[in-house]
C-alpha cells in the first residue's frame, strides 16, 4: 500500500466518483467487462482519465472467478497501480471465500496490499475481516446493503468508527422505490459513526440512486459491476463511458 493515497478521500463528504470495474460479472456479461490484470489496468486508466477518483475491483482467477488468493489479488492490484495513481480497493465478499476464517487467512497472506477493501457487514465474520484488514493497514469500506441487518450490525461494531467510509448499497428495491429505499437506508445509518458515506445502487436502481447521491452531496460510484446500460437504456462499451455519464448527471 502506498502511504497517503487515501488521504484525499478520507474524512470528508464530497462528489467523488469511484469506478467499480467488474464486480461478480464474467465473460457472459460481454466483452466490455475487464477480467485479466491487463484488461483491468486498461479499463482503470480510461475510467480515471474520464474522471473517476478511485478504483474498486474484483480480482479474478484465469477462469473468471472472484478470488482473495494473494496470487490473484497481487497481480490485479499491481497492474492497476502501474496504470493509475489513485486509491485501489478490492472486494472481500463471502462469495469469493465462504469460510470467514479462511477469508481472514487470505487477507493475512496478501503480499501486495490494496489501499482499501470492502467488508459486507451483513455477512458472517465481518468484524473478523475488518480486524484483519486494520491489522494490515488496509482501509475499510463498510458495505451496508439495503434489506439486511447490516446497518444495525455495523452501528454495534467496535470497528465501525475505524472504517474509511460507509458504502450504502441499494439492492433490489421494489419498482419505483429506489429513492425511498436509499433514503430509508441513510436514515437507518444515522451519523454512521461519523464516517463519510458513498451511496450507490445496482442494476435498474443504479441511475436513480446515483442522481440522489449527487443531489445530496454524497460520494457515489459507477461501473460495470453495478450497471451495463446508460440512463437511456443504451448498452455501454466501457467503464469510462459510464463515468462520463455519471459526471453528466450533475
């Protein structure tokens, strides 16, 4: 991890847009989704040039599966860092390593450290994963998903005040309920231990939630992890295209 890379985004509320390069998507989601370290670096460079201030990535095995292995995380982070000079974060999602103890072991084995990592607080073992990241000096995005008990668990966690930011995630709301669901999630979080909040949605609610985040002066994110189409429904060809569209949302 490069000292000081997180200072610009820590402890403040603004209009930062993070790019989420790929998520759990794979080759079946289209050629635009970057999977290899080289493709991730190329996509990150274009997205940062378009205006993204941070990069979030799911490192992939050669067969396209998310992995927390140091042999997978290291090359992905190093490749992106060679292409951009902004903070780089990774997932620690349970789908990449279902066993919470094994997740912690993986983090402790990382030879190349990301600047930050997302911890999903609705998943079992979130506190242990957070502790392992803090022990390694890695910043934490606290993933708080709508429709779960993540907000309560986060607010009760001794690690809550120590996170870099809160990632408020609006997932699968009822049709037309993206805005109300997002506002309810923010209300549930309260002052969020005083940490900055990045608000975003996925799939059909991505653009409505992004507009809300921008109107509220909150950080947000966009990328092929969250959505594959522009606000008008046109299929996108790159993460950079999504970043430009997000910045145009005002």
